[in-house]
């Protein structure tokens, strides 16, 4: 993955300047600007700070485009789902599929 391209894409999506990223991430503006000027990959601490500023985890940052955000509601659903026996999962999944049609 091209880390700098991913950062630029996020920056464009949010409409943030280098300054804004630095401010939201708690970094020096030069730290962010130098990533692009020197074409260097940020260290893990810097990348974590930038991801946090964008409201992302590192996993989300590196995920493919088919990533689905796990909202609190979805998290609750998944936590309940894993506790269900297989027969109940089958019934619920059928109900969901028929409701979505």
C-alpha cells in the first residue's frame, strides 16, 4: 500500500490542510509537511496520531475499500450474534435477507 497516497486521499476527503492534520494529530506542522516533501513513510507513532485525528484505527487505515465502519450499533449486533446458536443464526439471517429485498 502507498501510505502517502492513502494519507493524501484522506486529506482530500476531509478537506484538511497539512496544518489541520498536524493540529488534529498533535504533531508539528513540519512533521506532516516533511512526509510529502521528503516522500518518507511516517513512523508508527506518527501514523497512529494521524489515524486518530481522522477517527481511524491502523486496521481501518490499511483496509481495502470494502471496509465497513463498525458503529456502536453494529458492534452490539455482532456481540449478540456470536452468542447465538447456529440454528438461531440461520433463522435471523433468513429474516434479514427477506426484509432487505
